[in-house]
C-alpha cells in the first residue's frame, strides 16, 4: 500500500493488461497487481522447509494405524482439527487419527463440519496494532497469503479453509495455475523464519461474472491448494460475512499487503507486511471521485475506502487480492479483496476499491467449505 510515491500505469486492453499504456485518456485506472519481482531462491528454501511440515498428519496417521479399528480420537487436538475442516480436506488420514470428531465411526463416512464455516476464524494470537505507523505486527494477520507466479511476487490473498484461498480475479485471469506458489505464514519476504508454508495450486479460477456487466466487477478468484494447510499461530483462516451484509459508511477496517510502499517513483514491493486503517465511504461518494476521475463504473459489488484527500494512504501495486477486514463481534471478518484505484496510487484521485465479499459469499462457500 502507498503512503506517498508513484509508479507504472496499467490499462486494460482486450483480455490483457498493458503497463505504461498510451490512450486518448489523460487519467488511467489501475489494478493493484505488482510487476513481477523474482524471488525464486527464497521460494526454493521455503518449499524445502514446508515439505517437512506437510508430513505431520501423515506420520500421525501411520503411528495410529494399529488402533484404527477403535472408534475414538487418537490425539487431543482432533475436535479442533475437525472444526478447521481437515475431516473433509484429508478424510483418509483423519479417519485413522480422529474418527470420533470426524463422525467416521460405524459406517458414517460424512466428515463433520462439511459445508459449514470453521469455528476458529478471524482470531489472531497477536494484537492487531500499528507499529511505527504502518508495519504490521507479526502474526496479527495470519490469514494473509503471498502469491507468486514462477518464483515472482504477484499478489496477496486470504486463507478461507485448509485447502482454499481467495485472491483477485485479475491475479488469475490469463495465467496458468501450474505456475503459482502460495506462501502462508509469510511476514518478511526477505527472510525465512520457519513459519512459512508453501503450496502449489490444484486449480485457480475467477468468479463467473468477472468483468460483467462492467469492467473490474466481481474481481475475485479462488485457488485450491495441493495439500491442506496446517493451522497454527502463524496460519489461520479469516471469517466471511453474511450474504448481502452491508458495511455502513465510515466503518473502520484494515487493508494489509506487501504492495508498493510510496508514491512518486517505481520500486519493488514492500518486504515486510504492511497495514493501514481505512474508512469506508458511500457508493455515491466513491462515484463522485473514482468514476468522474477515472471513468470506471463503481458497482454494488464493490466497497470503497480511504482516509481523505490530504492523507496519501491507499492500496497500491502488489496489494491486489489482499484482505480488507473489519472487526465484528470480536472476530475479524473479510469484507473486501483489494481490486483497483488510482494508477498513481493517489488517494486524492481515487478511493481504494475492493471486491465486495458479501455479494458473492454463497459462491465462495460452495467451494471453500
């Protein structure tokens, strides 16, 4: 996200995006996907570490195989793992380790919790607060993911369940899912601290009404991980809002990501996870600024937020697909996914715009839970 510098303009041209494009218009809008930065060496190290973590459930299943005929849980954490969705994500292994919690006893093969939201979501172990004005505290936003394509940083996203993450449609449109690396538990993208988990994509697809009926509408996509994530203090799912739930204008929510930090010059995305508090504005207020300045239609499937024309804080390149969360009843809820804004990341030119999760929550839940 930006706190004051500038960079490339990205325009839609047919089915693709063009950097530094020239059109008859004098003002451009932008998606907030970052021009690729190569991080292949760090991803290689993260992947090797992550492979060791992914054997935990399999090893536990092997050690309890002899007692598999007894219908009781073999580990104390089974009820928690069942609530987190592992019964559905890894049914064979969980049947051996946690048959009671997964309701897989006596021929009942339907995993507990299938088709329902996880009970444990939106509750980080670390306090969500500003450090030094903009740097997030480690583990304050454990649902944040970093998305790479062929070793290059690309977008942000949010953890929904052990096998599913949500990002922006423009982060998957036109890309081969086999090139994605999804890093969970990431914080400082320059270092490896052992808390990261790296996954490949089984599939990635955007909302069927992406770009319908107008450009940048329904800008959300789902990515299925090749293995279920291991939830802990560093990796947790975010809660989803109720279908059709509306945020009142003036609601205070947080945007997080590794997007470009300042406006004014081209440069790499942030290395350490950033956060910013933004206030939502009404559709009419957003239209008065964004649509009139940029010519992009603001729809009912979008949320706009900012901090006023005198404050440069906004989403920026590299923040695309990342979470926009608000606290509700003691939990953090995913109300938006970073989509678009000013091509120069200028809050005076446009509010940051998010895909509205509540407008498509049924579609999300049909895959994620």
